[in-house]
C-alpha cells in the first residue's frame, strides 16, 4: 500500500476535526502542528507487464476499473496535497512569509481541486471496488494490514467505511467554501479537517492495531 500522510493541521481546527469524526463514532486521531501534511515519498511509477484490459459495466452500470488504493494515489492524495500546500506560513530570519492563492486563476484552479476531492469520495464507495490491485502486498506488514485483510474489514464494516468517505466529502466542501470566500485561514483550517478525515479512516481500516501517542499497549484496538 502507498505511504500515508502524517497528521498535521492548525491547532484550533484539530479539535473541530475530531468532533466531526467522533460525531459518527469514528476516531480521527493524529496530532497537529503548523506544517501541512506531506507525502513520505514520491509515488512509484509502475508499468504493467501487459496492457490493462477494460472491465465491463456491472449490473448497476458501474465500472470499478481501479482499486481504492489506486483511487487514493491517483486522485484523493494529489488533490488533498494541493489544498494542503496552497496556504503556508514560513518563518525566516527576515520575517514571516505567507503563501496563498493570489490571482483569479490561482483561485479557480484551487476550486477545481476541491471539487475533484469532494467527488472522489463517491468513487471510493462504488460497489465492487477492491481495496488494492491483484497481487498487491503491504509495504509495512508489521503495522499495516494486508490488502485482503483490508478488503474483509471494509466488507464487514461497510457502513463505517461509507461514513468515513462522507466525512472526507464534507471536509472537501469546507475547503471549497473557504476558497469561494477567498479566506486563506479557512483553507488552512479545512486542510486540518481533511487530514483528520483521512486518518480516521486509515486508523479503522488500514492500520487499526497501530499504537497511538500516549496509548498503552493494553489499550490498543484488537
């Protein structure tokens, strides 16, 4: 499975992010700091051994060609990363430098990204979509579940998985509303909500046995 982003967001917004997830009974987790989340490493470029055959539509008309992992790597994470990176505050020896969208084009492109992220949550819950490509293995088996385990967990707890996707959708909409209002603080806050939404789902379905900060081994989720 691909590398996950580290938890990061504005301190004040983190409490609100947790409240959104907890309202559904889903713990988001993760600490906050002043830096936006970042990918651990660039995505790996893979070339299939043979051309990928197109799938046929299912009875409902859906074509879940690619896995949840591939949707995350190709659509969700790139869109979230753009939002996280769109607003930043750098403290240097010369003073504080604030980064954010400036031109109408900047704002328009950022809005497109928020729309992409919001609608990607629907792709995640398309019936019949597998967790990972055939033959995929966990890159961190000591702390993360194998794809077949994730698949089984999603099948067993599908309402919770769908609820997590809905939390991410609302987080993306929070970003979109901040973009429409051209409020950079709101975008930064929404970045924290997005991060908490992602981490909440990961903690339940990707690495549920991971020990959280200040958590005793006996308190880990079994």
